[in-house]
C-alpha cells in the first residue's frame, strides 16, 4: 500500500512478520494442556519466600557470586572469552553435584570430547548426563524423560528452535531459545545455566535483551596467558553484584582461590616507589588497578607530561594541586604515569591513587602493596567522596587489602558493618602525606 489510509502519509508502511499462533511454546507442548497455572494477583504478604531454598553448588566461589547458592528456577548466564574455562567450570559443577540428576547439553563439543575433559577433572558422578543436541524441541523431549534437577546449556548461541527459520546464534534465535528455556525454568523450578559467547568488544554476543531476560549474569574473565580467572556478577536478581570469585586454571581443572591477595603480591618483587593501588569501577564492576608513576628532573627546559590509560589534562590538574597544596616543585620535573594492564580509566576515584603514586615517586618512598585508595581530589586539595564506595571497599577487602584510604565525607554513607579492612578517612591532601609518607 502506498498511502496510509489513517495518517494519509506516503510510503510509511513497514513489513513485520507475525509468528503463527498455532505453534505452541516448546515447553508447554511437552506439558500438554491443563498446565493450570494460577495467575491471579496475590497479596505480597501471602507469597511464600523462596530464599531458604537455595542449593549449595559445593563451590564457595560460585556460591558467593550467585548470592549464596542456586535459586530454584533461576536462569544464570555465564559469559566469557573462548578458552577462558566456561565449559570447564560448568562441567565441574555438573560432576560435583553427584546426588542429583544433571543434564549437560552441549552443542559445541562431542560427547567423547566432554568425556575426555571430565577424566581430567577430579570429580566423578553417576548422575551427570551429556546430551549433544541443538534443537530446543528435542532437548525438551529429553528433559521431560530425564527430569533433571539442573540443566546446563553450552552454549546458547548453538541452540535453535524450529519455530524460527534463522540460523543458530542469530539475534532472534538466541532470544527465542532463551525465552523457551526461561519458561521451562520458571514452570518446573529447575535452575538453568547458559553459557554465552562474547563479542570482540567484550559484551555478551546476541541481543542485549538476553541480559534482561535472565536472572543472573556472570562473567568469567582473565588473561589467557595467566592462570588466574575471575568470576564476576554483572547482574543478579538474587544477590549483590559486588561479588567476585577467583580461580586458578590447573591441569586438573579449576582451583578455588580463597586468598586472592596472593595474586597481587606475587606480581611484585620487593618494594618499588611510585606504585599505588586504586579501587575503581568499570561500569558496575569494582576493580583494583595499579598506578605507576615516575617523576624525574626535566632533561630539557619544558618538562614532559605523559600518561597511558589516564586523562592527561586530569594529570596536569592533579600535579598543579600537588604543587600548590602539597608544596612539591613539579614544574621542573618530567612526570610519566601509567595504568598497568592496558586499562583506560576515567573514574575520578583513582585521583587519590594517582597523587599517592606521584608523591611516592618524588620522595622515593614505597607504599605498602596492601593499601588501596579510592577518592577524588578537588582543586583545593580536598579529598572528595566517590560513588559506590561500599563496592570498592568490598573489593579491596575481598582481595586481601589491609587498609583503604577514602574521603571522610564518604564514611557516613557506609553501612553500619564491621569491615575486616581498616578504613582510613581523610579530608585533605596534607593528611595523605602525613599518614602515608611521614
Ligand atoms: P574451556 O572450558 O574449554 O573454555 P571455554 O568453554 O570458555 O571456551 O577451557 C579451555 C582451556 O582450559 C584450554 O585452553 C585448556 C584449559 N584447561 C586446563 O588448563 N586444565 C583443565 O583441567 C581443563 C579441563 C582445561
Ligand atoms: Mg566451551
């Protein structure tokens, strides 16, 4: 039609395909009619709480990121780069839970490949079933027969529903398969773990709506050249997102690292000046970053200022503040600043770590590797509060730090809770110099 009879505009019609209503959702098909779900409004006081029904995964790190165990009927998405260990983590979970029926659906590897991986791992199970299948309708048929207490899908991008014609991994297939699995999880109260691929940019592959649909999103990350892996909660309807779990990839699978400070300490031999650790946030995720600086007297007339991973103008501002409020003669010095690990930080909360590392380099006094910093520095040399300070403190505490310097104005927003880490509240740059360097 050229002209819209309603608004009288030309060429405003767009084609939109409507799915035929005759194909029932895959899981309902298995359950026949008469599912008889009551969907009436209920008083919130009358709804029974399910919080007590969490089941233990047998893995303290995984329990922690899930908010204390697996919730019945929850759908958890596990994302991460290829080769990081997603399949290993999930297979270990499947083998560890050897008292319940676990179905591990793989569209990525053959049953024999999974078996040979399972042989390397230290757990054994009589109740772990492997299914190599990618058609959701077929998978649900097998589920109806086996009635597993936990379902693992490796990976959501390999699944396809016969309701759609598009290829596996396409936006519509990923959305449809997730919707079917979600419906299954909610109706049968079976927890489902989905492994998800990650794009080159680091986001989860597939539609953004995928992250909205599931209850929990976990991210498995780490440097592939190092053996440490970090499991983070990106989203959790049943717990906090400040949690993280740490593992080490060994020849016999993943080892839980209960004292993660060992990672940071091992990276440093002896005391070096010019290094300070800042507690930053990347999106929602707390992260401890290392700031290195080197201050030396300028070889030529004009001093050089160079930074990697930090805004150069912000560095100049902080140097001016240090000169004015701290009395350091920086106008005749070259200053080089580096955020290690190739990170690019825009969070003002690392200001204090930047200042501490510069002062450390000027005075040639090293800062303890168990000390972290999280505050913004203002033009008057005042130490300002930053957002989500609890998350930063929690991360530093989790990573085994002994003390963290924050703004004294942030203290009142902290929850009344006993921290293992010592919280040092300061209000001015002078206090930092007094407490850390004198
Ligand atoms: P995998 O779980 O296949 O990664 P993903 O599913 O995220 O792509 O992990 C693959 C890597 O882990 C591979 O490089 C080999 C290594 N690995 C070990 O070092 N030890 C082990 O016990 C296992 C099973 C794997
Ligand atoms: Mg895999």
